[in-house]
């Protein structure tokens, strides 16, 4: 996914993103944007990393060149 594809119509859609090196399925709950980066906030299936359980993550990429974990995100 590219930063130019990020908009509010994605909220509520199912996606697959990378969390701690694993591809997990989840639902977009919000959009993140700052001066330099843009991305999606996702509630996803639980991921255990070092004894901690993560169920929400933000997948981001730089606006200048679309580099970041957002490039591996895809709609299901």
C-alpha cells in the first residue's frame, strides 16, 4: 500500500499488515498523518512478542518515498 492510497474510506476495512515480522489480519480503525509520514491504525489478532501481547499497531511509511512497513500492507 502507498501513502497516496491512505484515506478515511479505509476505516473499517480488513487488512493484512506486518507486526514484529509476522503478517497478521486486522481492521483499520484510524488514519495517522504527520508532516513526514502517513499510515493506518489497525486492531489485529493477538501477537505475542517477548511475553507481551499486542492487538493494535500502526503501519507507517514516509511520504517522500513510501518506504516503511506500510508497503507490505494489503487489503483483504
